[in-house]
C-alpha cells in the first residue's frame, strides 16, 4: 500500500510540474466581467436598504431598491507560469426610490449608492494548460462608497480587499472566465478577455 501511495504521489507531482510549463508567449491579459453583487456591496447597500425598509414601515412611505449590478475590468501580466500580477477596477450601484403613498404614484426622494474599488492583484495558477487555466487570487486596494440624495451627497474611502476562491479561464488568445469571490468583487462573475 505504501508503494502505491508513493507512485500516485510521484505521478501527481510530475503532472503538477508539467502543468506549470508556459504554453505560449502571451504574457498580457485584459478582460471585462459582470455579476450580481459583491459581499461588500451587499453588506453596505443591503444595510441601507434594510433600514430604509424599516423606516418606510413606520412612516408608511414604501421604498423600492433597484440593484444596477457589479461590473469590472482587469489587467494581468504573467510573471511566472504560476503567478500573474495586475490591477482590477470594479463598480456596483443601487437606487432607493421612496414613495409618498402606498400606491407608488408619487416619488418623494431618490437616493443613489455607488461602490467603486481599485485593487492591485496577484493570481496563482495551479493548472496552466493551453485551453484551460485554474487559479486563485488575492486583491488589496482602495474603495469609495458614495451616496447621492435629494439634499446631500457624500463619499467615504474604504480599505478594499478580495479573495478569489476559484477561477477558471477557457480559451487561448480569447477566453471566457468564471470566478467565485469574497470581498469587493462580485461573489459570482462571468466575463471575457484576451491575451496578447
């Protein structure tokens, strides 16, 4: 049994090393992506939405919240076959509409919320094949949470972070992308991109 375990481990090690060999000279990557919302946005905008709904229940002025979605753009440079460094920018927003009556015929106020982040990023590729890449990553940077209402507007700077738990790119020069994230990037996102 020990001999079989050693053979399986050696085969996996050889496969892992061969999976990290570079397959082309395409070192630059750009892409765009979209998703429903980030965990940071869900916490910030969701908390505001909860208290708006609670306030509307007491004041009998209903509130509707419309989410705009989460959108991003990224650039990466291939430093090693297993490591990419780059930068990503994300934006997401929502709109709260407060009505003066329960029939929703008259709007008393509209509040807009915007969450923007710019984060330097590192991705670690653990499967690097010509058509498929599997990776995880870490992003740290700066964010801004802005609000605009009938009477005032404000913006607060935040520490922005993200962890890509799982990501996959399928394609060579042009690829499709799927990721699972926690932080300021959409918790589930899909996108397209190109390598050059």
